[in-house]
C-alpha cells in the first residue's frame, strides 16, 4: 500500500514540515498506534536519524505523552523482525528433516545390532532418539508460532495496533524464543550421553557390516554438529541468557539501549 493511501495528507504535510532538510527521507510505521483512545503515527527521518510522533488530529504531542507510543512502536518493529526475518531463518534450516534423519540412523543401528546392544547402549540410544524427537516437537511449535505471529502482524498492517495487539504479539514472541531456547538446551543437556553412545556403540558394530558403519559415521557427524558447551563462546552463552530473560518477560540491555536512543532522537517538544 502506498503511504498516501495509509497516512492522511494533512499528516504528511506536518511530517514534511519537520524534516531537517528537503532530502531528509522518512518512513511511517505501517500501523496506526492506538493508546488511551488516541491514535498516533510514528515517523522515522532516515537521513537525520530522528523520530516524530504525530497524533491523528494533527497535533504534535509532548515527549511525556508519547513515551508509551515509542515503546509500542519499537515493539511492533521487533515483532515483525522476529516473525518475518528470524522466524523464517529458523524455518529454512530444515531442522525437522535433519532430526528425522538422526532417528532413522538410530533405528538402523538398533535393528542391525539387535541382541548385540547392552542395556546401557540401548538406554543411550533411546535417549538420543528422544532428544531428536524433542527438537522436532519444538520446531513444529516454532513453525506454528511463526505462522500465527505473521497473522497478528498482518492484522495491524496499514490498520490500527492496540495495547491488546502488542500483548498478544509479545506473548507469541516470547513463546517463539522458548522454542529456540529449549531446542538448544536439550542438545546441551544430552551432549555427554550422546558422546558416550557414539564412543561405545562402535565396539558392537561388526567389521563386515558396511551399512552399519556408514550409519554410524553419519550419526557421528550429526552429533558433532549439535550443540555442546565446549563449542560455545562467551557471546553465544550471553545470547542464550538474553533469550531466557526475554522468555521471562525481562527487557534485555540491548532493547533498553534502543529505546534510550529513540527517545533521545525524538523531536517532539520536551
């Protein structure tokens, strides 16, 4: 939709009048923000990197009035990024297909070895299989949430976004983060048992069984690609902690800094 179809002409005139210069291009958030029975347009001047919030009645409210509007607008931008950029990226990684392949390799080893498996080996194999299933289950939930989140974004695109919309999308975003977090945790928590299984199962594979050896080495490759603490650097561990805090509803330092920078760049009257 063209911006002129979405934003009234009188609002666009106000936006143009407040440019730093004629070449200061601007964009308007494609959602009219509703807060306490008032409606607001959120504008970003792209060249001067400044912000302006204009009320639908044509007034430019004070910085005190617009503080909740800034939070809502930044949130809607964050939700769109979570579902359309990050969510799509997670889906494209073909997680379900990869972990179903792990399950098939484990099935091949279990069937091929049968009575050769010790009780410990069988327990470790089943734990490995359950780890794969857990990752698959969370991935399916992740894909469902991405689809639902996109519907929520489309519901307010070029329309009105309310506090209720923000609360619903926030809940979906935190659930999306939980899917990612739990997928990582199950890999980290089962690394030692998976590593032990890979180490001891090879002793049970007959030298002449080419098929089982191929399955074993492919499974080992998948295992090595999965997460373990020794491969994670400080930044990755920090990122996981941020996701955990977001799941609990805490705003991380990065989000706080973004809000601080936006508030400092707003040109509404102080």
